[in-house]
């Protein structure tokens, strides 16, 4: 794979001035590729668990609420608690990382995730699900930020896009595994939660192994996350978009399929097929991005394709032979937006600055997770047949304007 392009001249991220420029560091790079293999796999396993936990819990809780007679607004309210948890923990992660280190934070987050999952099927009332969903959001977002920033710090520019693409693909595989697990074991009882908790504990053991050497904590160059929002606007916005649409599609895509006459198992499988596209297409799209050497152009192309693809959903949803391949390709193109944007971030920031950028993206993820279900629920209530895809198309279209605007104002 070619060396990732020199993004210093790209207009995707507003760079610091000469006086406060942040220079990437290679302090955390390990000399031998073999010596990084186990740490990389361990961190990737955390990404898989993040995707699995979210990909299973969201449709599982959605169907559980439907069984109890609740509508889209209650489903959206519960899904929004994940975003509340993210917003609650994100501002403190840079300081917590500098104090405890990413390894301890990862272990606490994994243990908390396993315990929270086991509590869902045994609490006496669904009203307990709201604080549990909040805690799950805090724990899983800590897992995501610590694992991804740690991985970015142990990766150099020669293979950063490939490594982060692999991480993104495995994270998407976790999302896809959740609905598949529901189709295999069913969604009633303790089984889906217990099985997921076992996988979480496996990741816990991998992170606790002696080969996991935490990066040396570094203080960020700037205080406050707002500064980093200004330094990486596209990364922030693509994270916001990703969170909005991941939360919306996980909660409402099965419901959207049910409204158009799909059986429940096939509606759940449709979500898995969509997420499978993000797994399979990350590698070829990452290869293409490296060779085009134009992240801005790649983002505009992917955003345009995502917008147009979502507009085709209403025509294809009535025909499974069209719906499955369309959503497969659509999510692959959509997920690549995040991979391309975050590869730019990894090439420009390191140490405490990289953690701060990820904490800023975590705030964006929290806002997106909070807003996405509510907006999608309102769109579905307004038009069950086309509200969800039109909401997704509008969101993707608005994001696509951002790199165009930044180019014009550069």
C-alpha cells in the first residue's frame, strides 16, 4: 500500500498557525511490525465489542418496546439516552486518560459494559432501562475513544490508512454481528445479553495482557475541546453525521422494513446486510483513497453517493432483491467517510492532542446519537414509507456541502 498522502496541504482540517502547530510524534511507534500485531488485534477487539454492543442492544430494545405497545417516541427517547451518556463522559476523557492511562480506562469500560448488559433482562421495569442505557453509552464511548486513539498513536503514516480501515471494518463487523446474533438465538430472555457479555470479557482479557503497553500520557497543546473543534471541523462533522445515522438506522431501519411488509427476521437481517457493506468495502475504498491522494475529493464523492443512494431506498425497499444490494453498497460508501476523515486526523495529531480531538469527536458522537433517533422518529411518524430515507439523504447532502465550502473559503 502506498504511503498515505501528505494531508498538510489539504483543506479538510483547519491547521494551526506556525506558532501553535501540532507536530505528530512517533514516540509510540514500535520498531517491529510483529511486535505490534497482538496490541493491534487487542485494540481491534475492543472496536468489535463497541459495534457488537451497540448493534445488538439498539434493535433488541426497540423490538422489546414494540412488544410492550410503545411507539416511535418512546423508542427514540430510550435510544437518545446513549447520546446523553456520551455527552456526560466525553469532556472528562482527556483528563482521565492523562491520570489513569488508556489501559485502565479500557478495562473499567469493558467491565462496566458486561455488567450493564446483564442487568437489562433482570431489572423489574423498563424505566430502569433509561439509566442503564446512559451507563452503556458512557462505557462504550470510552472504549471507542481510548482504543481508536491508542491505535492511531501506535501506527505510523506508512500504514495508518490501512490499519484504521481495518479497525473501522471490524467495528462495522461488530455492528453487523449484533442483529445476526438476534436471528440465531432470538431476542427473548437473557441469552443475547449473556452471550454478548462473554465476548466483552474476552476483549477484557486481551487488553489486560502484558503485551498491552499504554502510550506515555502527554498533555494537549490547548486547553478546552472547543479549540480542537476548530482545528478539525470535518472530522467533527463526519462523526456527528455518522452517529446520527448509525443511531437512526439501528433503531428504525428494522421498523421501516416492517412498515413495508417485511417479516421481523428479514427486517433484522436487512440491518446486518447493510452493515456488512461497511466491512467488505472499507479495504478497497481505503486503497482507492490512498491512490487518489485527494481526501477532499473522496469525501465529496462519497457524500454525494450516500445522498443519492438514500433517495433510492423507497423504490428498492419493496423488492428484497434490490434492497439488500442497495443497502450493502450504501453503507460501505457511507462508512468510508469516517475512515477517510479520521486518517487525516491521525496524520496531523498525536499524544494528548489526538486524545483531545477524539474527545471532541466524542461530543459530536454524543450529540449525533442524541439527535438522530429523535429526528428519525419524527420523520418516520410523518411518513412511514419515506421519512427515514429522506432524513438520511438530507443529512448526507448537508454534510457534503462542508468540504466544498471549506475549499472555497481556504
